[in-house]
């Protein structure tokens, strides 16, 4: 009986240890995955036609942010009207140190015409104007917007260090950097990517492959 009791106790300890190792490994895998990836759902039409309302996205938390990256960020403290847990999805147009301007229907980054082939000509032209509460500015730059329209980042002339200038692809309705300023790097959740089965090949290309 004594040997049998010791044997049962040893088996029980081995089984507990096996479960403990399994849970530790499972927890490690979960933490690793959540450190690098998460999921998000598009809410609204500001990124039409490349992201539609209700579409699922993969968010790469550690991905490098480049021009034309599509990012998810915490808008609270960036957009004065955003509340806690308001996350926006927008496209990065300019990086720290860049200049941005819009003139004669063309968008310029560092005084060079930016490639905007991922949106329609209408959104590139009329849609990219500053339009808010009946106020229309056909031509603008960071200095003009920051000095008259922004609560934060007033009198900025270039994109500050550690921040980004973002626009929605559906410029006509997008609430973005034109209206409230820059996005701090610390506010960025990650870079959005479409799944291989999402949308069309063109839409996937416009979200996944244009960052540079």
C-alpha cells in the first residue's frame, strides 16, 4: 500500500507539472502574439474605397511606419472632439520633418507632388481641400492650417519629431490632420493590413503595399 500511494503521488505531481508547463507555454505564445498582432474593425467611411465599414483588419503593432502606411491610433488627445477609446484609421502622408501642402489640386510632400493614385481624382482635388462648417480653403499648408484651425500644434510649419500627418482616403468626409493636427507615435496602435481574402486585389495593394 505504501509503494502504491507513493507511485500515485508521483504520477499526480508529474501530471500537475505537465499542465503547468503547458499553461506557461500557452501563456507565452499568447503574450508573444498579442505583442506583435491584434485585430480591428473599420467603423465608418473615411477610408473608402480601400477600406469599407465593418471590414476586419490585421494590425501589426511592431511594424515600421512609413509614408502611405495605414495606421490605427488612439485619437483621444489628438482630435479635440475624440473621447477615450476612440480609435481612428488613417493613412500617413508625411513623416517627422516633412512639409505638406495642397495647391492647385495637387498634394505636395517636401515640395514634390505626392503619388495619390490610390484615391479618385475627385478626392485628390476637391476632396483634399479644407472643408468644415461651410469654411473652404482651396490651397493650404501646415503653417496655414496650424495657425488658424488647430487647438494643438499651433504655429507648426513641419511635422514635429515623433509625430505624423495623416489623411483619410475618402477626403471629402474624413476627419483628419487637416482639422486637428498631428498624430503622436506613442498613440499609434499599429499598421493595418488586409487579409488575403479581403476586398479586391487592388484594395489589398492600396492598403498593404504602398508604404515607402
